[in-house]
């Protein structure tokens, strides 16, 4: 399995993480966010609403992103994540697990 972020996002800016094990999924999503240019975005495509990840972003990088649900139904969640400004050091330690998913 390839877990490089450069191959996870297509031309449509969708990052499909449904088949990625939870043990590496959060780390890859965070890495993708950290590498975004200010004003850029990606669409996270997951099999569940990534609520713990949203809380993690809010705790670590407050006021630096938008989190817009495009689809949020059982079995499918698509969230547009946009970087609003340059990031400082995380306020909280970077977590790498899915919190029970």
C-alpha cells in the first residue's frame, strides 16, 4: 500500500482515505494539511464523519482552517478542508490515531 500523500490526492483534490488503516490515516491527513499552501484545500473522503479529527485540528491549529461538510451520510463523508493562514507550532501534541474508528 502506498501511503505517500502526493499519490492520495487526485486532480479533483479528493483524498480518499477509506482503504487506509486507521493507524496511519490521521497522520497522513495531518501531513496533507501541513503541506497545503495558504488558501488551498483538499476534500477528505472517508467512510465516517471524522469528528475527532476536526476537534484535533481545532485544538492544534485554531483559526487556521475551514471545515465544510460536502456529504455527511452513513457510510460516506466528504469534508472540504481549507488552510486559511500559515501555521505556527501545534497548540496540542499531534495525534496519529482515529480515536476508536
